[in-house]
C-alpha cells in the first residue's frame, strides 16, 4: 500500500515569489481560455497545444506547460460540473518532484531560463520529522501566497483486518457500527459564528471592499474547521489500527445539488448543507488510514438508513426527521445512525481474517454465526446507549 501525506510549510513572500505566482495564474487562465475557445479536452491535449506557445510568450522553462495544463484542466472540469465560468482567482503554483530541489529546508524552484528562486522554509518539529526521514519519497510541491505544501509518500504493508467497522456520516456526528460516536457539532458552530461576524461587518461597512475580500478568504475559519476534523479523523484511524479493523465509509453523491435553491427548504438549512465539509473528513480518514496501513473502502449508501439491519426490510416511508424507528416487519427498535453504520459495514467487501471465539468449537456453523451475530448486536446497542465516545471540543 502506498501512503501519501501533504506537509505544509510557511515562508516569507518576496517579489520573486509574487511574480512567479502571478505569472502562473496568468498562464492557467490563458490555458483555460484556449481550452474553451478551441474545444480542447483532456490534460495531455491541452499540454501539447500550449507547450511551445507558452515558453515563447511567458519566457518560462519547459516544465511549466505541463503543470499549467494539469491545473487548468482540473478547473475546467470542476466548473463544468457546477455550471460556472472557469477562472483561476487564487495565487498558486504546482510543480512535479522532478523539477524542483529540496536541500533540507531550502526549496529551489526554476522559473525562467537561467533563473531559479530559492525559498527558505519555516517549520516546526512535525515538519522536521519529514525533512529528516530519508526513507520518504518526495512528490509534487504546491506554492500559495503564504504556504508551501510538499507531498511525501512511502510504501507500507497493509494490515490484515480481523473485522470491519462502518461509519455513517451526518451533520452533527459520525457514528460507527461498533457503537462509537464522534460529535461534529463544533463544525456547524464555527461556520455560524464566522457567518454572523461577516454579516455584522458587511452591514457596518457595506462599501469597503478591502475588508470584504479579507473576510471572503476565511482562512481562520477554514483552519479551525480543518484542525477539528483532523482530530476526529486521527481518532477514527488510530482506533481502527489498534483493533485491526478495516474502515468502510459511505460515498454520498449529489448532496449539494439536491439542496440547491428552489427545493422547498429554508435558507438556513441550505446554508448548513452547503458548508458541510463531509468530503474533507472522508479524505482525511482515507489518507491517514493509507499512511497507517489500514484498508479503507467506499460504498454506496443508498437506503442504508431505511433498511433494517436485523431483517433487511426497507422502510421507504421513513422521514429524515425520524432519528429512531421501529421496523414494521420484525418489530426491532433501531437508531437511525447506528442502523445505517451497521448496513454500511455489511456492504464492505474487504476480506477479514476469521475470528475464533472461545467455546465455539464443536458447534454448528449456523448456530455459531447466529450467536455471534446476536452478541454483536447486543454489544453495539449497549455501547451506543451507555458510553458514546465524544470527540473533544475546542
């Protein structure tokens, strides 16, 4: 298994780095324009189209058209999905590992012919551990106005899981099929807090564009949300590694499209859904699990909340507001989130090593499986009711 981590460093911007970022953004927007005007599809086709022209016009070396085409095509695809006009507004630059050099904490990036930009990196103990580890392989580098992100990768043996654990993700919590629960209400609270701040500031300064641009960046808000989700994802992965479990996650699709304006929902509800960072948490769990050698699988979550985990009956009349429901077929009382997590776990196809319980020898396979299933359901229900594990709040 290949594990990849992106480590962020800070640096002090200079005139050279500012020129580099502005030139790269200019080239990306030029490449987007060419792709739309000429109907060029695909990263490689766009790269072949701009390769010679961009070197002559912008005076950059040959590696830049490759990176520009990759960034430009990703923006075109993303904005086509959301039916927006593609445009690169942020200052950023991306470069492959073969084109830059890193001498401990000095990053050297080629720019124009005969010109290289040396950037001293600012780091702490966490970043130093990656710089000192010679077993790690360096990947691409991403430069923004104030940060530099370098990807590191390594090969790690994938652990053979003894069992699986599924996780159901919603706005306020992420619930595991083994009864664990991590609260996510802090994320919604942070979005609301900073939203109120922006609204009050805009009302007091309706024509001041400089503070408006500063607030729109939302770096403080994003960092606090990301930091909180990092703690949750770390707890999920460490628990799975300690218990030798495979992680089964749902892959929700079309959430924001369903909750767009005009669907009959209130403005506050649509705002919360649009700011819900469900993919960020899933991505953090996935890359941390890969770094730790824990297998992860994504499954289709369709009807996992409405399907009874005991008899398989699908309650199509179940409403979103009903957090607990009684199965009309078998009469079992079910918690909506825990029931969905159990069904997500069962959809996973990752093979697990068989568990042999004490005293199970000499019994029939059907009887042993039935007893194990009943014991698992009881343990899950008890764990969920008695000791829900809450994620630490800020």
